[in-house]
């Protein structure tokens, strides 16, 4: 039969084909039109190899934004010290109004609009934010931004917006190196509008095609009977889904606590190192912690940024979306965005811990034991607390637990794929935090118990699989922490420092624990008591005893990690609550197993009795967790103190403040003087520098008061002298349960 075009293509397909051809033609023509009439945008950036803008420029470029992301900086100042930059050009204002310009910089920065100094943030100083406003008419206005960097940190965040109801930031599209003619500007704007309109249509078409593709795939899968989940799966696992949902909501509430100023010191350290990776330098040059969490944070940040870019590319005409994109791209909420992404990583892994706990309980005991343990971990105080914070502990705990789950599968099936998966995840857990190295022992123990259970001989096959475990753990570790090999010298140096720190040989870390009579064993037990409550901890200890008496391989395997891990963290001289969260799922599994043991052997008791035990066991951690979420939704005492200082302390006052307290450097119009502890210096030291106000806090103070006069007599003497030589003008009391917000004291010096 001769080839017939008409019989192969229906009318609908013809219309669709013609529409695609027309649409592609319009898109190509719009792109050509845009490139033909597009005006150059950006400011002329000039770079100097000194901090005084003197001498011949090192290099120049047309910069689309005012920030420090340019690779030119690394060319002229590889160490990122002693250099300066100025951006010169014009800014297009579309609507008349009062415009505010802000710089946050370390060191100095200034902004001139129409040769008028609008922002004066000059000089050499720590991180400082200054704003200024100017009324601008529609049209072009000259703009001149200067930034100088001396030593230490280099930061510049530039932000401008029209004050009013819709505070859309000024974007790079409004910067021009020179003033174009009216005709050129009109053609440029028309071509851009045409191009943006077609992009929006492409966006809607893409969404339609995506949904169409999903429906087609779903139908294909359902026809082949590979997938019969949907409603039946939800009905089967609805108790677990409810528990996971509750756990997620509890961990999500208050996740933006304190931002854009993070109040856990490790969050600042994490984001300081992750920001280098985001900027393109994959070597964090920091191995006190392994680097996988830093890479994960950088990946999620980049992913969210590109997702936002794609949405803005197609639907940038939508006002809230355009505002969000411009805010992120302008760098002014980058800090907020950084910390929120980092905390989201902890949130995700903290939530994943819940179903993994259920799976382990299901495999080693029963579905009921898994559900009870999942409910316990969903509401446990410290696991919930650290899921709100962008640090490594929660991620490490989740990966360790997931590796242990596959260790259980090794014991049950002996399949080779579980050896690979368990080892790789275990290696990634170690690449998140070195403490996770304990997981190697359960992996090898599961392998040993498999051979003993089946009566196999410990022959060549046994040893070869043990080698596979260790080998793939190491490979996964080096994948997650590649520069431990590539920068081996720095790696060994940091590991040596970490060893000295954990054994109490370094003052900066051991100072927190001086004078404390309790051993690390007792302190870790105290943290478990606080996080689980007395009854739940008692049930866990009873579950440990029961498992030891059983002497069965599954029970001993379940015990292997928490017991070894507890012994390991109790050797450190710097015990903190976050070290214990990796063993919570195991202890709560043991508690649930013991509860079911009671149900089995106390049949004379009604089921309401066991339900009552679960409710009472959950009451304390649940109450503490709910209170925790409540406080996460309140303002921190440091935020309250900053707001009060801004309103009540005179301009140009000199304020001395310390670590763990409010960051005074964020305030405009004050002269900050920061130190780790105010007690490091004498009162005369501050008097000579004419310090007007002192801001101190309980978190820093308590380090020295708990240690006592035996260790820190001068520190304690200084803090006590504040009440005699100064006047207390404001006090902000901490919340009773919340571990982060300190009591804040604001003193006025009486010289």
C-alpha cells in the first residue's frame, strides 16, 4: 500500500503540529529580536590591588550586580584581602518615590546616587549594616558604589528598593553602563516584553505536558501491574503516615527561629564553610567535621536557587515570585536563605528517621513495635530540637540508622546488594560526622551472626565479605569527604586538633566543662533523661536488660550500636546533648519491645493498662516538645534585646558585647566592641576605651560561674563588678525550657 500522510496523522495532531511550528517560529524570532535590540546592562566594575582605590586599576569588567561573586577578585587578590572595587553607571527608575539603599559590609562601603552620598558605611570595621534614602524621579540616575577590604572577612551585600507597599528590590536589569537613547530603550523594552510573554506561554505549555506525561506513565504502569499502591497502600499504612506527618509538622514549626541571625554557633560555622562551596571552591579547608553535610547544604541551596530561577524565567511576571527571586538574587536575604536551607536538610533527615525506625522495629520484632517506636521518636525532645537546627548531628543520626537497617537485611537475607548499600550509607554517615564510625561494628556483627545462624564456616567467603564492608565504607567516606585525601595535610592537622579538643587539652572547648563534677557517662545519661523522660528511659533500660537475657542474635544486633556508641561518646571530655541523638531510635525500639513483652506476659492486665503506660511515657517528652515549638515561634531574648537597644541606646554609643549574646554589629549608629567573654579584660581596659554600655548573657557567664573561682577567678570578679561599677538598665529573662535563648543584661557604665 502506498505511503499515505493523511491516514497517519489525525486532524488534532495536524493542529498540534502546526501550533508547535508557529510557536517555535515566534520564539526564535523573539529571541533574535531581543538579541538585536538588547541593551548592555550592568555597572562598570573597576578592581584595585589595594584598599585605597589608588594606582592603576588591576582589571575592569561589566558587572550585572554589586557583590563579591566575581572571579576577578580571586585573580587580583587570591587571599581576598587588601583590595577595593568601585561600580559606576546609571540606574533606571520607573516610578517616582522614596528609594532606600542598604549595604552590609566588612570592611567599608559607600553609595552615591546623583553624586549625593546616600549610604555611608565606610572605614575599616566588622560586619555592619547602614541604610539611606533618597527621593528619585523617573528616568536615569548616576550610581557609584565603592567597597574596600582590609583583612579578615570580606562581605558586601548591596540592596535597593522603593519604599511603599510593594518593596520590589532594584535588580540588575535596571543598571546601565551609559544612558541609552529613548528609541533604543523603547525597542529594548518592547523586545523584552515580547520575549517574557512567550516564555510564560512556554511555561504553561511545559506544565501541561508534564501533567500529561505523568498521567501517561501512570496508566502505563497500572496496565503492567507494576504499581497498585494509591488508596490501598494509604489504608494499609495510615497509622505510620499519620505519625510521620505529626513528626514532620512538629519539626517544621518554628524552623525560621531567630533568622536572619542564627543563634546556634555551629550554624554560623556550617554556613561559613558551605558558602565557599556554593561560590565554587569545593575544598572547605576544614575537617574538624567531615564535609558531606556541607556539600548537601550547598547542593540543596543550588537546587532551590535554580528551581526558583526556572520559575522566574517562565513566570517572572507574577509579582510575589519576581520579588522572591530578586531578593535572593540581590544577596540581601542570602543569609536567611542559607540558614533556612541548612535547617531544611536537618528537617528532612530528622523526619526520615521516623519511618526508618518503624522498618527496623518491623524487621526485628513486629509492626506494632515499629509503630510504637516511630511514635516515640516523632515526639522525642532532643531529636525534635536538633531537627530545627542546621548542624550535622541529625543527618548523621539518620544515615547511621539507615545503614543499620540494611545491616539487619544482611543478617536476614545475606544478599550481596545489602552489603554494598549498608556499607555505602555507613561510609556517608561517617563522612557526615566521625562518631558514626561505630556503625562499622554492627555491620560486621550482622555479617558474623548471618554465618553463625546458618552454621556456615568462617572461611574465605566470610573474610572476603568483611573486606567488602570495610572497603566500601572507606570508598563512601572519601566520596563524601574527598578533600580528606586531596588536602591530606590539612585533614591530619584538623583531626589532631579534634583529638586534643575531645580529650580536654584545648582551652576553647574544655572551658565549657571545667568544674563540672559529673563524668561524661553521667552527663550523657542526664541528657537522655531530659530528652526521653524518666518512664521512657526506664523502659529503654528494661529493654536492654531483656535483650541481654534473650541472647538472641537479633536482640544482640539491636544492642550493638547504642551500647558501643554510648561508650564512645562517654570517653570525650566535651559531652553535649546532640551527641546522644543517634542512639534515641535504638533505645526507643528497645522500649517498645519491652512494652510488647509486658503485653504478652501480663495478659491478666487489660490493654488499657499498656496504653496508659505508652501515654504516660510520652507525656513528658510530648509536653516538652510542644513547649519547645511554642518557644520556637516566639522572639529570642537576643532579638528582644537588639530591638530594645536600637530604640533606647543613644547613637554613636560604644557597646561591649560577648559571644552567645545579641550581635550588636547589625545595629546602625553604634560602635560595637566584641569579645568571646567580657571577663577576658579588666574593667579598666574598657574604661580606657570609653565603653558606654555592656551587654552580657547567661550562656557565656555560666561557663565561668559553673567552673568556679578555682579556674576563672578574674572572669567571675569582672562579672560581679558590673553590678558595682555599672547600672543595670534592662534585663531580658530566658524561657525556662529553651536551651538557646539566654538571660540578657544591659549595663550602663558609671565612670
